C-alpha cells in the first residue's frame, strides 16, 4: 500500500467555505506558486476561499503536482480544508491514476466531518473505472447505497460506461434496468452509454430495443444516440437503415455532426458504394454543409477509397455553383474527364452553364452552350428559362437560342418559350 503523503493531523475542517468561488487566473504555474507563498506569509492570512481559488487555478493549468505541493503546505500551515478543496484533491489524484490516495483523502475528510457529495463520489468512481477497477467501483456504490446515501444518475452512468468498456455490457444493461428501483431515473447519458456499448459489442438489435424503450420513457435522443446506432448499423451491413436514421434526425431537427458523416463515409468507402456516397454528399450540399461536402469529395482523391463517377462530379459542381464558386466549379468540370475519365453528360453541361448564367458572365456561358449542342446535348428547362429571362424580348431569335430550340432533344421534349417557366419548376438534373 502506498503511503499517503499528507498527515491527517494537519488536515483541518472549515465547513462554512462555499463550494463555488470566483476564478483566479495566473500567467504561469510559477506565478501561481509565488502568489501562494506570499499568501502563506500574510498576517492575517487570506481565507480558505482565496486558497481554494488559487488551487483551482493550478488545476485548470493541469499542474497536478503543484496542487499536491500547495495542499501539503496548506495543511502544515493550518489552512482549513473544505468540500471544495477536498474535491480538487480527489480530482488531481484520480487524474494521475492514484485512486488509493483519493480513498485516503476522502477518508480523512469524512473523519473531520466534511460530508461527501455527488461530485466527490463521481470523481472517485470515475477514477476507479479509468484504472480498470470497475467491479470495485460498483461495490463501493453498492456499499454507499446500503449506508443510506443515494448516488445520482451520473455516478451510475459512469459505472455503466465502465462495464461496457470491459465488455460487461449485459451487466451494464442490468444496472440500467435497476435504476428506477434505486429511485433514480435514467437520463439520455445513461441510455447513450448502454446503446453505444451494445452497438460496439455487435448487439445492434438489442440497442434498437433500448432506443425504443428510451423513447417510450420520453427521454429525447440526441446526436450521440444516433451516432452510436448509425455506427452499429453500418458495421452490421445495415446501411439502408443507417440512412433512414439520418433522415429521422433531420425530421427531428437533430443536427448531424462531423462524426455522423465520418461513420457513413467510412462505411460507403469500405463497401465501394458510390451511389450511397453521392446521396450523402448531395444532402450535405443541399443542407449548406459546404465544409463537410468538400471534405467528402477531397477524400476520394486523397485516400483513393472510391472511384467517383459523373454523378459525383455533377453534385460537387452544382454545390460549388450554388455557393458562387463558379470558377472552381468550371475548373472541376474541365478536370473530370482528364483526371477520372468521367465524361461530362447533359446534366454536367446544364449545371455549369446555369452557374455561369446566374453568377458570372453570361457571355462565357454561350461558348459552353455551343459546346454542349455540338456534343449532342440540350438545355434543360431551368437553363432555358434563365436564358430567356436574360435575353431581351427583341432577341428571342438569338442564334444560340434558336440552336437550342431546334436541337433534337429540346424538340422531342416540346419545350418552347411558352412552357419554360412551368417546366423550370421541376428543377435541374
């Protein structure tokens, strides 16, 4: 057993010090310790609250060894400890993996009449779980409950998480089911923890059952809940169900995060599913998630994880045009065939032409229109509608417009000047 470096005789109690106090900031650890030493030499000394503020600043700087030094000096000088400073010491010991010291300081605090609270208990339980003593943490909570103290839901959630991490998911699930019996209502953190554990153990069906129970109990899921389920479904080759959950998130106004898309992107790449990849990227552009959409496209060439097709390029070109990056879109349009052997199709031409007509120089669009017609493609309803709006009424016999109206595809679709506005409402390709 490691010897605890603080004597209980030097630890005094001050139960009147508040649990929270204003923060103090120092430029460095040395500055904080200099200030600490000056405080010890003052007569009269500052209150325990001031010392607590200083120790807390050392914690924020992650100077845990300095915290122990300051605490030792406080004890030797007779500066009283309270729940606030005891909580700080517990946190430091647990951060360093010295939970045995944490037990010792808590034991001494209790002897001095400092009552522990949920913060202290949660800190100690978390420390035990992080050093792999999950069973010991569960035993401690059980003993405390027998003694009449009811731990809060966050403490139980820590144990559930610990059980899941050591592959004792069924034990974690059993604890979750017993919470109500303990007079503790599971919250979204509790459910998320067990759902994540079940999904990582391959028990996705059971995780979906817990998800249903969660909703039955009126506990609202969040993005973490959905990320765990989407991950589980993707790893069990149920990507269609994963996409359904993504759509459900949109219906519930739950915003996917970077991790959500990363899970799906990884899954589509491993499966070689360019169709699903395109659908997801199209959704990102339409949702205004430009950064994520760009990252998806860049990943294709960076990691060579999937062969893009013409549809992949069309989606990206369209997204760039909608965001007014027309020059970048045009550069991509010219590269698609040269770099990835993706031959521009009717949609490719209409998207880039529409971008030029709306956001750049319409005259440059005319050259693209001539190129499009020469390759046997035709303008879609949206392109024709924009072109008609931009041409003066006395130029409806413009040679390029006549060329478009006389192209075989345009004739076959019977699109004339009188019906363009209605057709345009159907959107682009």
